[in-house]
C-alpha cells in the first residue's frame, strides 16, 4: 500500500518522468531569495558585510551585532508576475500571457540590544521573527496544435507493469482513454490509430504558496573588530499546484482526423506542506571603520514534507454507429511523507563605507544544487533513482549581488542588482534582477520603500513519454515586487 502511494506521488508531481520532476521539486524548495526587508531588497540583497537589518538573520546573522538599539520591523509587500508561454511544437503557436499577484507579509520581528558591560564585548544581541524565503505564486497557460498525445504517456505506464500508476494510467484506463482491445495484456489508445495527426491541446497551471522562516539569532560584537553570529531557522513550506490539461480532435471531416477520439480533460491537484530546520554561522571583520568583510555558512535545511494529491479525467469518443460515449476516471486520495535535504550555502561579502554619504557593497554566494537529496523510508531503489536524477540535472552556481546607498540628511537612496545563473547543467542562462528604493531615517523610527524587477526563462513539459512526442513549452516570467518596511527603535 505504501509503495502504491509512492508511485502516485512520484508520477503526479509533474505528470512527466517518474523521477525528473522530483529533481525540480528539490530545486524549487532549495532556491531561497532572502529579500524580506525593503533596505535589503533595494541593494540587491548585498548586506552580508553591513548588517543592522533584520533580513541578515537569514543570511549573515553576525550583522545584528552592529545594532546599537533594539528595533522592531514589519514589511508588507505586493508580488506580481506575468508569464508568457508558447508551445514550441506548434510552429504557428501564439504566446499566451497569464498574471498572478498577492499581498503578503515579507517580514516581522525584533532585535533586542544588550550591553554586556565587558571590556571586550560591545554588544550581545538577540533577534527573533519571520523572513519570507520564497513566493511560489504563478499562473501560466499555453495552447496550440501539434503531434502527440498525453495518452502516449499513460499507455506506456500501463504496458510497463501490472502495478500501473493509479493517478495516471489508472485514471486513463477507468476513463477508457487507454484500453486493452484484444484482451491480450497490451493496452492501446485511440490516438495510435492515426499516429502523426496533429491535435489541439491546452493547459492552465496555477501555483501558490510560500516558504516562511521563523528565525532566532544571537550575535556578539568583539572589540568593534569582529562580529560573530549564529541563527536557527525553522522554515514552514506550503505549495499548491492545480493543472488542467485538455486535448481535442479538430481535424476536418465528420469523424475528425482521429477515429473515435473526440476530446479529453485531465486534472491534477497537489498540495505539499512541511517544516524544516537549519543553522547559519556568520562573521564580519572590520579592520577599519570604512571597510568590512563578511562570510557565512548555511547548513542544509532538513525538511519533513507531506504531499496530498488527486487526479481525474473526462474522455469523450464516438463509436462506429455514431453514439457519443462520455467516460470518466477518478483517482483515490493520495498522500506521501518524505524528507528533503537542501544544499549547503557559502557566502562572502565586502562593503566600503563612504564617510557619512553611504556605502557600496557586494556579495558572492556559492550553492551546489546537485547536493540536494530526498529520503524515502524503506524505498532505496526509488530514492537512489531520484537522487541520481538530481545529481545529473543540477550544477553549482555563483550568485552575485551588488548594491549601494547614498545618504543625504534623513533621506536614503538605494540601488542594486543580482546575477543569478541557471542551476541546470548545460544551461548558461544568467537571470538578472534590478532594484531600487528610498528611505527616511529618524531617531525613533525609519520607513523604507523598495521595488525589484526580474525576468526568468524556463521550459515546461506537460507530460513525458519515451516512445511518443514530448511537448515543450517555453515560459518567459517577469516578476515584480514592491516592499515597504516600517521600523521602530527603542
């Protein structure tokens, strides 16, 4: 029974390869973007050597040792994205644009300053609160006419084993999209009677959710030269994906291009929830007042996750006497518990303080996404296969972040950029983000605003078949984030 649930989860996650999507799930839950306060986001996330901002508790916790007063911050934000999608298999396919947006709380928390009354230690500070690490909100849609059918995947599943996937081939068999016509143990589909004929297809994908990290940090300032900090993070993960895929025979003639087949609709639902734990150690070295160096090491996040998922299909076909048959299949409620370990992260940073006029800062982060791994209790074969897929799919990357701030009286003006290489092996794409912002600093409070814009390119497979034709969908994603941080010092 447990093996049945495992196969359902593995197949369902992308509706494609039994293990490839798990690799991309590992990347999705390992790709953290810590821009939870307006000041951090405005300078491209390059505050590792500067500190005094709540967001550094999730990057370089040594930075809170530089706080000279206690502070409370809260950061509401608005995130929006627009995704242009098109089906590469259709040479005349048009782009479709879908948008998604949401309001959320990117940060809230407190840093408490304490004076240890020591000749060597200038401060010993404690912080706790929440930082948002990832936002999964996205919608996209594609359509077009091309050769191939999703039933190619299901018939391969049905013919590969007697214990076929109940969330894929099982649903298709119940809906009569896949059948054993001669009762000889070999399954067929209507599309195989006219293989090579193009059919119309479309899919709408809706994703939602986030990773929010509850973090606790401790940091000390040693003789105004060395700052050391440690934080414990407890991330909470919630991801929901709903996919609705459809095919239709739009060929000419009373029976269309494909005998019997009229149309199908296949729906998938997935919800992933869980919690994790990680540790971060950071240090800042200040040889002179105007120059700082920072470094940090992040342990893997050890997630304990649970998937809940279902799928169903409607299938319509016309028999030889002209009767229209409508059939349907529905999966059981599936669930699976498993563990995920994300990669180690290492970062180095530097900042130059330009008197009272501001600063210039930079940060380099190393992450080897091929180091992520799943743990399936009592399923070593499946676990080995998916972890080998992760190892063969991803590569190490160096993320570079640059930022600057200009101070004029109580005003602060900021700008930044980030260069984020693709983590997929063989893909040399570098995604860029651009950000800017402004703030007001007073004795007892501060108010910061920031805006960030970036573009990401990726590809998507609605299903995966070994012998048939796979469909390749291109996505151009433009992501915008508007963030405000209000802070009170006391």
